[in-house]
C-alpha cells in the first residue's frame, strides 16, 4: 500500500513537471541581421514589430544590426516575422 502511494505521488509530480515544460515550449526565438543604419531605423523596428501577432519580446541592437524576437510559435513563424521586417523596407536575413 505504501508503494502505491509513493508511485502515485511520483506520477503526479512528473505530470505537473511535464505540463510546465510544455507551457514554456510555446515560445521560441529568432535573430535577424537587418540593414538598419541609424537610430531612426531602430526606432521604426521597435515601434512596429511588437504589434505583430505572436511577438512576446524584442531586442534591437543597432551596433550589431540585429533584431532578436521571442515569439509564440503557435501564432507566428520566423518567415512571417522576416516578412514583417522587410515590409518596413529593410533587407533582412535570419541569423544562424
């Protein structure tokens, strides 16, 4: 009887841990190299891209010319985010 209780508790704990991991896996990130050259370019990206569907966080680095985005992979994709940046008239490539 004691072993059954232990097994049940371990099963419940592992199920909760797996559920928490699944919830965290909803988000993914991607970085782009973008043809921005000034602070106005940076501001244009920072103003428009957060409004794209699924974007959770955005970091724009003018010195490195990179845009890193945390997004909900159920709502968008790197290709859609790349297209959104290109619609702002920037040349954009996914950074490997």
